[in-house]
C-alpha cells in the first residue's frame, strides 16, 4: 500500500456515509417537490384539523377534515372524518368542489356518509371553504338516527416545506 492509503480510504468511506445520510434525510422532501404536491393545513370553524394537498397547478388532489355532527333524538354528537381524493367533481386553479358518499355496514347496522366540500383561493397561500356532512344510521334496514353538520367553514394556509 502507498503511504497515506488507509487514511485516504477512511476519508472516502466517511464522505460516502455522510452523503448517504444526507440523501436519506432529504429524500422525503425531494419526493414531495418532484411530485409537485403542495400541502395546506388549518382548522374548521369547530377548531378541528383540516388538511389539503394541491398539485403544481394549484388543483386540489386530496384532503381530510374532522367534523362533529349534531345527531337527532337523544343520541350524542358524532365525530365524522371527511376524506376527498382525486378525481374530484371540480378542481381548478381557482378552487374545488366534491360531493360523495360511502357506506359502512355489518350484519345489523349500517351508516351512509354523504359529504359536500368546496373551497376557493383567497390568496396564493390561503384557501377558504365550506363543508357539509350527513351520516344516516340504520338498524336492520330501518333509519334510527341522522347526524349532520351543514355549512361548516374552514381555512387552510400553505405549509412551508420543513
């Protein structure tokens, strides 16, 4: 071996390890940037979390909101998670709108969730909107309670990449 060979090899190995660690740390941030996804976060009028992801052109791709609904009769309020995913009914650079429903059931009970969400840009960094949700519960096919939240406002702002 030449003089200084082992120390040079150790230096190259250390540099390779540092480079690998840097790539591992930056990979999630770079992946989001490559995809062009921009994250927005904020709250509903109820003080619950609201999240939205838009593409490079500012079109909504997906979102999630947590909402407390008012239930009919003697039933307690019910928490509902509203999720939207592309393709939405309308997603432009100005705003978005989505109406959808899902059903969950077992042998005795079923629930049908219906949502309507719309939002619009108030600036390049802020989106405001409203959402409504209805959950209809059935026991053995008969409706026994309906839980709703109507016209609930939300505001989300662009989150800086960390």
